[in-house]
């Protein structure tokens, strides 16, 4: 089925052929404090969730919401999470400008 989006394979090939001189970024982390609604809302934005809905006619987030609600406790309580942000940066060869 053609979706109009690039396939995972073509995306991977494009990433491997990164046509820029690579710049190594510093390490970045993201720190979040989310309520249960924040988490469920974010899960609903994932492209994988959309593909599942399109392919199965059901929202997988709805299928796990009850179990998550039970495990979360107070739905309004903010839970902390963090993780690395991965960046791939580059510049066109011969066009690099110093940024202060």
C-alpha cells in the first residue's frame, strides 16, 4: 500500500547519504513532567499510532489507556522523565559560518 510517505528503507538510505559535512553537537537531554493526559496525548501524535489506526481501524492508545490509568495513580500527578535528544547536524561544504 502506497501512503505517500517515504518508506523506512528509503529514509534510512537518505540518512546514510547525509550530504553535508557533519558537525558533532554537544549532548542534549530532555526533561519532562507529564500528567497521564499529557502522556496519552503524546502517544496519540506518534506516526506509528496513526499507521495502526489507519491499518486496524482502532486506536492502540485506547487499548492501553485503562491499564496505564491504573498504574499511574492520580491522573493529575506529574511524573518526571528524561532522555537523550539525538541530533545530526551538518553544513554545506564551503558555506560554514561561525556562530557565537
